C-alpha cells in the first residue's frame, strides 16, 4: 500500500472513531449520518485509486509511444549518417531504461532488442551511448567488447613480437560484396590475418560466421583468420572449421577480464601459416 492510500485509510478510521460512541458516554449518533460520511470517505478512496490507475496507464502509454519513435531511429541508425540524431535516440532509450528493475518483462525485451539494433551502427558515438543499456542487462556491448579485444591484441603482440595490428573495420573484398574485419594483423610480404570480435552470449552457428570464413579464403593477401568470441561456437561449427579450414582459422573463447594465455596460443598457432 502506498503512502497516499495509507493516509486515506487513516482518514476512514478516524471518521469511525468520531462517530462511534465510547462506552458510557451518551447515545450514538444517527446511523444515517455515519453511513453518509463513510460513503463519502469510501468514494474518495475509490476516486483516488481510479486517478492513480489512469495516471499509471497514461505513463505506460507515453513510454511505449516514445519507444516506438526510438525504434524507428534505431532502424535508420545503421544507414543514416546523422550521428547526432542517432546518439540522441540512443540516450532516450537509456532514459526509458532508467528504472530498469521496475520495467515489465515485455518492456525489458523491447529495450534489449532495440539496443541490439543500435549496436549495428558504425558510429562510435552511437555505440558508446548504448553501452549503459547493455550494462543494465549484465552484458557487454559490442563496442566495449571490441575495445577490450583491441587492448588484449595489443598486449599479445608485444609478447609474440610479430606483425602489426590495425583496428577499425578493414574492408576485405569478397564475392557478392565485401567483409569488414574488426582488426587486421599485418605480416611481412603483404600477408595478413583478419580478426573478428563477437560478444555473443550463445554459441555461434556456422551460418552466423560464414562471411568471416569466406573472407579468410578470399585471397587479397589474407592467410588466416582469428575469431575471438565471448560465447564460443557450437560443436558442429567447431568440427566444420577443423575440417574445412585446417590450420588457418583459430577460435578463442574470451571474455572481458580473461588473461592472454589462450589468445597468445592461437596467435602462435597461426604464425606458421604463410599461404593458403
């Protein structure tokens, strides 16, 4: 019971005390008067409850109306170059998610889905703006995960002492379009590895990384590929890669805060790959 309802019930009890006689102190007041006052108090309680329900519904309707607008902007954020508008929409989503624990399951699901749409935008400002929403769900945003992988790769390179790492969506021409690698590890003789960072929470399927695997075999100086993923891959994907890409594709399941042991091991394994 909220504070307002408690006050109304206290008013009702006080009214009863005023109209009900104390034992030994005169006659009771007319019953009609008591019931009239009680009816008025009860009506006041009912009206207050109705007002609160209407206000709550109006607030929920406004929340969903605002979310619909944010959804439209999220769809456009992957193609629209208006960074300011996309960042503003992402921050409004963050505002709608401010009382995260009080949201319904349906509201949380909608917020999470739209945050994934914003995560596909190329603008770093949009990626950074959406990060707090991921944090509220106990997740790491794609942007934050990629930044963490970048630091880990830089540290690993200092240990293995080979090549140079470049970040920032490197374009790899492939049949039917192109693939944008999160990182490229440049090696001597114009050879390179492409590196993909995935902050997946569920194991990746073969289909979900097919464009990455196609880019590994594209030529263009690419001799190997390194997949760094938070949730790993399915057993079937692992078997397919071992069969079809022996030696030149390495998978590292890595979470933010993990050490460099597995990452360095994968890099050393790929270091022996020179050509397809």
